[in-house]
C-alpha cells in the first residue's frame, strides 16, 4: 500500500477517554501489543467534562447500600429496557474498579474515617458517587493516562479513524489520518475496541466537543454491527443558557446533590408539582424534608430536583414553553439559598463545587454563592449504541468490541448520573480483557489493499474539489439546527419525517463539501469527513425515534405521551441492509433472569 | 452586534504572518467563539485546537494580545476591541500550523517521571485510609488541565530552551502531587535534582500567574520540592558531619 504507513497490533483501541484508556490498560496487562488511536491529544477526551462522580455501591456513607440496590436503581432509571446482564455486572464490579483507581494515583474526597466519600445523585437511592469536588472526570482520565503510559502501549494522538478494515466477516483493523500532516495510516489488528463516545455534535445545544460525531457508532454500523436503542438521547437538564455562546456547557447535577433547587420565573419550586408514581414514595413532598435529605438525614426522602434526568429535563422544558422561564430562556438553579441553612454556605459551595463557581464567574460573570444560575436542557449523552454481549463487550462482528458511551445496553431508556464513569471503567476493563483474549485465540488477519485504496480515495475527495462546492461547516450547522428543532427533547411524527427528508438532502450536499486548503491540520477537511458519520447517526436516531410510538425515559413523543406496555418489551435495532439502506427492526427484550427480577421486585417494596 | 478585528497568526514552520479578519460578535462570546466564527465564515482551514470549551480540557491555549490564555475562558468583554485582538500560538513549542503547536515534548517528559508506588493497603479489603486534609495538598495540583501555559511562559523553556534538562512547571507540580500523595513510597528527589532540573527554576512565579486553574505552582509545589532537594543534597550540617 504505497504512501500508507502500516502498524500492527493485537488490540487496537479507538478512543482515549475513560473506556478506551481502561480497555488499553487491561489489554496491555494481558501481555498483548496494544495501539491507541485518539482524535485529540491524550487526556483531553470528553471524560474530563464529567463532574459529579462515579457510582459504585461501596456503602462508605450509607451501609444499607449494596450492588442489589444499585442494580435495581439502574434498571428502574432505564425503564427496564437495559441489558440486565450489564446492569448486574456494572453494579457488582464498580466498587472494585473505583478502588483500584486509588492504587493508580486517584485522590478522591474522603469520609471522616478516611474512606472514599460518596455523594447523592439523581435516581440513586443512597449516596453512591465517589468524587473529587466537581472534577471527577478529570481525575479519572488523568489517573488512567498517567498509569497507562507506563504499560508500553503505543498512542497515536490526533488521529481520526475513517473506516474499519475487514478480513471477510472479521474486523482486521482501521484506516486513519493524522491531523498534523494528513498522512494516512493503516492499522492491522486482530481485535478492535471502539471507545469513541457520543453523538452530541448532531445537535446545536450540546455539552459535547467537536469530536463527538458518532464515529464508533457509524464505523460499527458500516462494518455490519447492530445499533440498539438510538432514540434514547439524554438531554441533561442543566446546561448553561447564557451567555448564548456558551449555551450547552454542563452544570453538574452535583449542584442539586448539594441542595440546589430549581425555580421558575415566578419563584415557584416547580419540581414539587410533578412527581412520577414510580418515585412518589421515595420523594420528599416539602422543602424542609428535601434539605434534610441533602444533609444526610437518613429518615428523609430525596428532594424532587434529584429525580431522574429525563424527568427533570422535561419539567424544565415545560416551564420554559409555558412562558415561566428565566430571562434568557432557561429556569433558575439556586444553590445560594442554602445560606439560610448553613452559616458558612459561601465557603461550602466553593469547596464542594469549585469548577461551577469558576465556570460561572469566568463565563457569565455570576457569583453562584450569591445569585441563581440560569439553566436549561443540553444534549449530553446517548444511551443507544453498538449492541454488544454483556460479558465480553463484543459486537455481532467478530473481533469488534465496543465500550462506554458508544456501546449500548447498560442504561436502557435513560442513564442515571454517575453511572457513566463507572460504565467506562467496568466495561472498558471487560472489553480490553476480552479483546486481548480474542487476539490470542485467533490467527492473524490480512488487510485488503483494494479496500484501503477505496477509503484513501474517498478521504481525499473533499480536498480535490479545491474549495469549489459546499461549506462543510454550514452543512454541519444546518444539520444541528434541524436535529435540535425536529428530533429534540419532545418529538412529533411529522417533524421527524421532515428531518429524514432533511437528512437525505444534506447528504446530497455533503457529497459536494469542498473545504479549501491542503492536508495539513485542516479543520475544514476534518469537518467535511465527519459529516458522513454525523448524518448516519442522525438518521439512526430519527428512524429509531419515529418507530417508538410511546414516551419512555429520555424519549418523549408529543403524539404518544404515554408509555406503551407492549413497547416496554422492545429494543429498537438499526443495521445496514445489503444495498447500504438503513434497516430498522424491533427486537424483544431478552427475558430477565429470575433472581434479578426478584431483586427488582424486592427493591420496589423497600 | 459589536465588531472587532482579529489578527490571527497564519502559517507553519516555514513561515507565516498575522492576518486580519474583521468580524462581528455577540455579547457574552469568548475568543474561541470568535475564532470558530471566523473559521466557519472566512477561513475554513484555520487550525486551532479545542475540545470542552469550558476550561476543563486545556486544549485551546494561545497568546491573546501577548498574554498566555485559554481562548475558551477569555471573554470578549474583557478585551479592548478598539484595537485589533491579536491571537498567536504558544511560542515555547514548535509550530505546526496557525494556532497549533507541537506539544509532544510534554508527553515525553511525563513518561520519564516515576509513577505512583502505593504503600501496602491499610485494610484487609485492599483499600487505604486517608484524611481529607492530607489529600487536599495533592488535590490542588491534580486540578491541572495540562494546557501547558505555564510551560509556555517559563523563561527557562521560552528564552533558554532548556527542554532537555528541565521538566518545567507542569511536571514539577505533577511530581509534587506524586510526592504528596499519602500512599506514595517512591523516591523522586535525586531525579528532581538531576534529571528534571529543578535548580533551573528561580522562582519568578510567571507560571503561577498564568495558570487558568489558579494553582499556586511556585509556592505550594516548587518551593517544597526545592526544600526536599536541599535537605537531601545540600544540608550544610550533613556536609560538615558527614550525616
């Protein structure tokens, strides 16, 4: 393959956020040769944005907690569409994954007796999130990075994978370009772990960076894997809304965990007005009880601000649409009020929520210890993703694994806050372990030179138009606007049909994307190449959302506002048809193991 | 919408120049927003790094009107827009293109630092006990987002190019957090003196001034490390009495 550098690995990991790094560490520990490819510099992945913490039933703060409660909380949060095996493994293994981080250098906040401190979060019955102030994701990624670099893995920073390479039915590696000079690289690998994160760049208001264009989802889809439950996109209830240019930046759920309350323009604490039946017996019905809960009173029930993210986001959306929103089109999130309750409130807020204090001070000129924040929903996370085996994380394509956000299963219809960081560690480890085993048990693969040449030509096409054609940024912006308005937080049949037409139209235009410049560090070119994946996942999300004619978890339909018992037993599955068309199937949820059902029943009574 | 003129460095290692881009911006915008606007409308191939746009990933470091800053945390309202706003790449690292520099050297330096070596677990379940007050010292340095602005501004690197002998403030605080981790039993003091060139730092505190995370780099990390080296290698009493 002339002009293309070739590298060989047993395990190739695509993505270097929490899941990718954890997978790479595990595979390296297994003694196989590991390569990591990441779109940005090492340590910059979206994991750094995770603030609140990682959920693990360590029972350091409340001894009533255990894996069974965590399992039941996760299933209930996911409205029982979860892969129950993953929910089980996650609840059982998260404590060990958190604890080993300490041996690698993580320094979590402590309990008075010196153990790892845990905080309250939405949908978690007991204080369960190990954390470092409100910068837990940074702690996690830095710990994995600093541990991983000593294990002998090769890291290819600022490289983007354009296509997976196949050897028959089996994955055989990947084709990538480097940002610096636009050189092409072929990676031959016996096993590939996708850990590319999310799809946030399909929407205008998002907490995600430029990287989150659904690469892993699309690569797997084109390689023949199934994308499951793509309609479930989590809109985090609290993103910044002002200044306009920073709209979407995350405001941690930890603010509410520390006692922050949501109010509308009339000063009403509207979350008390709508508490779902499933949670009624565990939710406070007055402000005083909610505050006592936040302060650790074990007899008190949780404040309604700590209901699951899907519900809180919809309540906020309702207030804004009803004209009771804040000045800049959000609602108020007030942590400053706790000064009525705590003598040292200002210092307490700065210590518990330092990044939030900093973020609002620097970006909005607001002192959160004195004034309320303005917040509104922001595209945050996709529950759907590559369908994988719960134990091994392997997809239906032999040798192709997926972990973290780009995989599906653990979170069902809605993810609980704090379950993402633990997901990355638990299933990153499993993917790394099983990918290494797969590489050991299977022979060498060969790369198809013709396929490589095809991808190479396709990758160069935008530049060969010499700037005569469409502006790739404009196409991206139009797609984001359309997904935001047509396939956003509340959805309707007609709008989604329009979105499908819009996507088809934008796909035609994307074929003519023509960035100026050359191959060297050219973001216009990269944006043009990313469009292909963005359009694929936007279509997958829209088709899945159209097919689910009910409202459940993060998926809300204006035309089908109720839950359907029948659809509660169905997972949506997207795969590529023989002629490249997108096929949608409805798969019955696998019947749950009896002992796990018994845990769910027992916890519902509790 | 108010307007401003941006003067942005365009070019690569072989040469380049500041180019002017007149533009509009909205109230509340940060410099990175304006860079993106110029990129989308006027200069699609303008190279710049960014990720989180919230001051947490440390990707968008640049020199704005000569001052090392994160573009995502510099508000337009804090700049004098009656004059052109100049945006240049960090000067201490080799230029790749436009606002992007080659920062790989930093990754190599980190690789050379001994990693954490934890003591035996305190409890039978393999866990440790640490007090909040003890972890807080190291937690301050673990706030670092690796933007490398401290490296950019450090004269040992910027003016004297001692990249081969001096780890720079970023990695001195990295060593400090390892040394101050209550679990750690490794000894990095000889390396600090020889390999990492701690003696080159003459405490001008420029690094502390530019740190977007407001880490007290010099006082809380570098000076305590210098004390450890002095105690070990330059204690006059030890020298006299062969201690």
